C-alpha cells in the first residue's frame, strides 16, 4: 500500500530529523509570537520563497538527468544510465516518498510543503488573519472573508 501524499516523506525520514525540523518550526513560531505584524508578514513572504523538499528533489533530478543526456550526446552513450537511474529514483520517490538524496536533504533542513504550511498558518493565526472570519459566538460569519483570509 502506498503512503498518504502528505505523510510519505515524514514516514521515510529518521524520527530524530523529523523532531529537529518540528522543533525549529516551533521555535520560529514562538519567536514571531512576540514580533510585530509587519515582521510576521515579512516571514510569510520568506515562506512563500522557501523551497520544499519535493521541489528540491525535482530540480536536482532534472539537472542530473539533463547532465546524463548531454554527456551521453557529447562523450559516451553509457551516461544515459545516469538519466535512467535518476528517473527511477524520482519514480520511487513519487510512489513511496523515499529516494537516496532524501535523507541528506532532510538533514540539511528541507521541509515538506505541509511542514512549511504548518508554520504559515500558525503565523497567520498569530497575525489575526482568522479573527475576521469567526463571529463572537464562534459561528463563521462570512464565507468570503474566510476565503480572503486563506488567500493571504
């Protein structure tokens, strides 16, 4: 059985690394809980630019596959093995959430999109983005306000 899309990378990452990444996220959230809304907004902009582990893997895989094709065309056809191996590892990652570079990237601190979004929504809550969408009695007041808050 294949793991759930949003859990497959974490399931194939050492528990200690997962905990380090989670602890760093908690520390950042705690830090920004004492910052101004402007500083929180700046951090949210930084998160918009952060590369997740999937994007990093895809970029690296494309670079190695391209290099294999170029080397095969210019030097020795056996370089096509590199492109084939990269494609196989990328396919394995798509299905299982694991491939050889994953542990290295996770140790380097690359997070999943879910981990990045966890920080993003915590910061939005700290900034008060979601207060506009819930009325005083706890009932959602305005669906459009909810959509606008989620889009920020």
